[in-house]
């Protein structure tokens, strides 16, 4: 293998892997900023728009990266990113059910 023949990175797979953690970080930041006032308008708007958009972007990135596995590799990032996104979406939906029923 020559020095110039490094494989290209599957950036969509890496983004799909990292975006669920970004969504979790945004959620944690919202919880810290709201200081327990989860019924405030600012918290509700950001939690109901920003977090799902970040997670949806992660799912789309992970799904779009799957056809690029043959060309660019990063199979682990693509599939684990998709799994993490689906798991975090399940947790998000569960939290919505919890907050709206209480």
C-alpha cells in the first residue's frame, strides 16, 4: 500500500454515529438551562423541534451511508449509527409519552 492510497472516510456514517450523542447533549443542555421547568415554552419548543431534527438527520445520514460501505468502508459506523439512532428515538418517544401523560 502506497502512502497516497489511504481509504476515503465515509463521512455520512461517522455523522450518523455521532448525531445521537449530539441530540443527547442538546437534551442535557436543555435540562440544565430549564432548571426543572419542563413545561416552559422555551424548553418545549426546543425539545420538540431541535432534538428530533438532530436525530432524524442522524437516521438519514446512517441510511445514506449504507450504500457507500463497499466504496468507502466504515461498516461499523454505519450500522452502529443506525442502531444508536433508533435506540435514542425510542428513548425520546418514551420520554414524550412520560411527559405528556404526567
